[in-house]
């Protein structure tokens, strides 16, 4: 599987260009219980997509399907125009998909440096020391703790470590799952600023959040090219520009439409 | 003092072997979550391969070593991972993993016997057993190499896990296989590598220790028990502690051999059992449970109501009388096979009660049966038969409870390990002890004689055993339908939650252990009577293992599974000896019986309801048309709340 390009040169960016990521009629089930009933959306290269919705809407499951951690029952997953349905998580990671999972996406018994050594598998040939350098430039605090066991870092630092891969491995698409979960508001604010910084590099981002307000504000702020979808009960209920979504959000959450 | 140093060096050399073996065990356990009971058997198999190459084919030693340890061993490890372990890991319960590796143990033994036969072989020492002297002590080159190898392995593993990307990845997989995948590294690559490493270490340990012993299937497979003890001392996760554990076990074993009096037969019998005693002590010291145990519950068919099962039982008993006469008319040996099938069915139902219902795996049920038989055999003639039978059952039950009491806080692999330790201990200490067996190698056991009613003919034995099976089956079903049975299932699925709602988990575990062991003792007493004489061979630990495995093949959760399994168990050797008539039938039976049972168990272990469950699925819809049977319930459809819960996970 070829690695998807992180950013497109302007020449590539023709109107007929396929979206970087596309989901077509994705259905997925936990054993016999279907939780995604045909999800369709696409993400343009260099854009930000926010997936919103109440608890149990299927947002995280959608991300798991995109990352290859869960195989869809039917439907297609396209990356950079190639059909990658059925590819395993490690193949997709090497193809440029970078999932920052909910909770803490770190190996708690490994040191910070060893955690980064693991990033090298999806680093497109970058050496571990290059990866470390890129990560420490973004998060100097991790540099101070490089030989500390990751499980002993604070919650915010753990999330930084998890997020550092988005900077160091130069992925094509970053999937952020509930970045704010279990963290103090001030740290969430800090992390959202980091994500805001990420968008300026032109990388494609898919964000899943329960707290719709925060993420819509973020999308609005960086607004160059962003959209949002609202999911509920395993289907996409609403899609459009963040501003439009914000107006209709109350209806969406209360089960209208 | 010289004696002390001589034995100290022997102890260190043994420790070195244990350390190599135990680290292999820990590495595979950590990365794949499977505690490999077949680790020793794998090493045994590789030692045989090495013997084949170096001795039988006359290859030079270095070449044979390289081919065995660097080519065949890793291949074997990867093959196991791909064919067996990988299909297991996702969501397999601890009991399933246990059964699969136990089945592998049996398969490796069968395979080695099938290829190399039963004759004893020896493997030469390295450097032909030459020695050198330091400070007046003579030390063999083989011992030196063994100790240096262990040190080399320790150092090499440390470098691997700290310095190399693959080693760090192995540790990362322990933390989260899923996260590894999202970072672009397939966890399969890592577990494959760790199984290859595990196999290499198992083979290395076996090749190092084999020259001191005979190259024999059982000895080498069981040698790993000391490695288990070392691994348990390292809490199955800490490699330096595992090394230290190996030293403690190896040295104390050598010292016990050196200083224990050698006059008394009990002490003599205790010697080979030392590793098992040490294992049990290690379990008690370090066996606290910190392991994440994923409970994966299975659908149980709703039992038919009591009136129906008792009625069915009476019909079966009534039919058994003419059936026994007909079978005896055909041939005596058929009748005997039928009767021992019934006896094993009774023992298997006890196992179903314990393992299927309460989720505790026992590897010593044949030992309970043996205790029952021995107690009955030792009973003076003045005691009436029925009273003697009850006493036999009670003694077996008490032994079960006494063993369960310290082991009860252990679950999963630790409980299985401690029952295995006890089974082997009893093999040596009781069933093979001529004091216990009244001076000979077997003990006569009487047949039922109840209040003047002599039930000693072959036909009446069949009927008596049928009655016992019907009785046990109904006891099991009564337990399952009762509040006690519901508590046991709850405990099996989640011990933590059961404690939280106020259940006394320990008391329930003890009760079911006592009940299961005493019924097994009763069945064993009758089995002894059926055979007329019992000896060590009747209750060997791997018989317990085979019974557990056949029960799993046919369904560890139901009476029908127990019945089918028991009959498979007694009929299989007969089929094998028929098939191999004219050839070397003992070897074929010895080799192929474990091989067939092992492979079948591996193939079916993923479904606890077993083959009987599959047959039931087909038959139930037809049966439900009969009055008096509960409605057939197909594979449980998740209820509405369950759907919502599953949906909420996303």
C-alpha cells in the first residue's frame, strides 16, 4: 500500500482530485449488534473534519474503522483514491493514518524515549533520533522527561506524548479521539492550541469530540477549510460548515431531524 | 563441607537450566498472554530432534545445535503461534488457553512417541563429560557450559529488551497490542518472534539437562515444573526475579537431595516430588492474582426439568439391565469397556461440575478417584460396603477441600498449576508407595456388596455404574438449577462482582470443590472395584489431563458432553489397538491416544459447549415437539438492553 501524501502540491489540487479519505456506506457491528448503519462522508486533503454527537453515537467506532482496528461488515474505505477496505491497522498506520486513541495512547511501562522508538514503525523511514527531536521541539517538557517511564507522567504529559507522533511521523491523516477526556480544562485549552497549530501545517485532521462547542470554536478559528458531521445512533444526522452546525446543534442533540 | 560445595555446584547447574527454561516461559506469557503448559514438552521434542541429528545421524555437535536451536526451534515457535495461539488470543478465556496448551503438551508427547518410540535413550554430555579441578572440587565442562549459557541468556535478553527495537516492541505489545497496531507494527510479528524465542529457550534448556537424565518423554516434559516454580517466584513478569527464583529452586533441590535421609521409603518417594512441593510453596508465596482475566461467558442450554431427568434416568437404568446382559453375551471385554466408560463418565461429570459450572480448572480429578479407590481398598472387611464407600468419598472430598483451601485464592493458571503439582505429588507419594499399596504394586479393591446383595458380576457392575451416572447427572442438574448453582456461574463470570454483591466466594469454592472431589472419590472407588486391583498407573497425572481434555472436546458444560467424552476416552484405545493389530500396538496406542486427544482438544477448545453442544443445537428443535421439554432457545439473541449497552460502547 503506498503511503498517502500528507500535503498536496497546488498542482495536484485540481477539482477532479479524489478526497484524501472517503467512507462509503460503512456498516460495522460488535458481534451481532450493528452500531454503524451506513456511514458516508469524505475528507478533503488539508481540511479538518469534526465528528460530533452524543454518547453512543458511533463516533469512536467510526474512527476505529478508519484506523483498521475494526473491520466493517460492508461498505468501502478509500485512502487517497485507493480502496483500503480490509487493510489491517498496522498497514494503514504505515500508509499514513495516525490515530491518537481516546484515553492514553501510550505504553505505560516503556520510557518516553522507548515510546518514541515505537513511533518509528510508522515514521516513513525517519530515524528514531529524528523523531525524538521533532517531538521535543514541539513538547520541550517531554524532552526533560525522556528517560522517565511513561506511566508515571502526568495526564497532560501522557497526552502530549501520545500526540507527539502526529508531529514527528509526518502522517497524512490524524485521527483525534476525545482529546479532552479526563483532563483539566486548562490542559485541554493548551492541547487544542497545539491542534490549532497542527492545522496550519496543512495536514488533514479528523476530530471526535463530545464537547461540540469547544471543537466548533476551534474549527471556526482555523476555518480555512473545515466541515463537521453530527452522528447519532450510528448514522450521520447532519453535515455542513461548523457555523451552520452550531446553530442546529441543539436540534440534533435533542433527536430532531 | 566438600559435599556442600559439590551439591552447590550441582544446584547452580540445575538452576541455570531452570532459569533458561523459565525465562522462555515468561517471555511468551508476557507477550501473548498464554501460559504455556507445553513449554517443557516443546523442549523435550527439541531435545529429541537434537538427539536425532547429533547421535542418530552422527552430525557434528555444533551443526546439530545450530540446526536444532536456530532453525527448527524458531520455526516450531512461529508455527505454533500462527496455527494455534493467534487464533486463540482474541477474547479467549483463561480456561480455554489452559486447555489448549495442555492439549499441546499431550500432542507433543504423543508426537515424540510416534516418531521415536518408547525405548530409553541417553544424550552425551558436552565434551564427553570431561572435568577439571578448582580448589579440590571437580567440575565438569558440561556444568560450566550450562552455567555460562544461563548467564549469557540473561545478558542477551537484557540487551534485547533494552537496546533493540524488536525487544522494546515486545514489551510494548505487553502494554497494548492494539496501540502497537496503530503505530504501524503488526502485533503478530512480535508474538511470532516471542514464540520463536520461547521455543529456542525451551529447547536449549532441555538439551542442557537431558544428558543428566534419560532422554524420555515424561521426565523431560515435567522438568519444566521447576521452571514454572521459578517463573511463579518471578510473578510471571519479572525476568531478574525469575532468575533468582531459579537459583533458589535449583539450589534448594540439590540440598534436599544431599541432606535428606535416604533410608525411609516415604522420603525416597518424596525426592522426585520435590519440584512440585517447591512449586506449591512458590504459588502460596507469590501466587496472588494480579492478572487481568477476561471472562468470556458461554451460553448454557437450559436444563430440562427435574421430573423429566429423573424419569429419563429411571428409563436408562431399566434399559441398562437387558443391555448389560446383551453386551456381556457379545463379549466380556465389550461389557468391561462399557462399564469403565460409565465410571469415567461419573468422574467427568464431577469435573463438569467444578470446571464447567464454577470455572475452576482441576488437573487432579483422577487423583481424587484414586484416593477413593485406595481408601475403599484399605478398609477392613468388618466395615459394610456402603459405609466404606461413603467414607472413601468423604476422605476424597476432605483431601479436595484441604488442597483447595490454600489454592482457593488462586485462580486460572495458578489454581491449575497447584492442582497439577498435587496430582504429581500424589502419584509419587501415595499411588506409587508400596506401604500404601499393602506391600505390592497394586491394591485389591472390592466390588459392591450391599446388605447381602452381592453385585459382583460384570453385568451388575454395569448396572451399578449406570445408576451412579444417573445419580451424579441429577445431582449436577439440581446444583445447576439451585441458588448455589447460580452463585457458582456468577462467580465463574466475575468473582469481583460476586464479592461485591455480598457472596462469600471462598465458601462457595470450597463447597463445590468438596462436592466434586468426594463424588469423584466415590466413582473412583467403584472404578477400582471394576478393575479389581489398582496401582500407580491407573491415576497418573496425565490421565487427569486426558479426562479434562476429552471433557472439553465434547463439552465441559453439560452431562451429555461428559458422557460422550468418557466413552470416547475408553473406546479410543480399543480402536487404536484394533487398527494397529499385528504391528507394535502398545507404542501406537501410547503415542496416538495423546496425539488424537490433544489435537482434537486444540481444534475444539474455543467452544466450551463442545461437540455435544453442536449436536444439541441440531437435535433440540426436533425434541422440542415432545411434551415436557423446555422450548428450544437458539443462540441467544442479545436483548434490547444488551444492544443499547453495546451501542453505548462506540
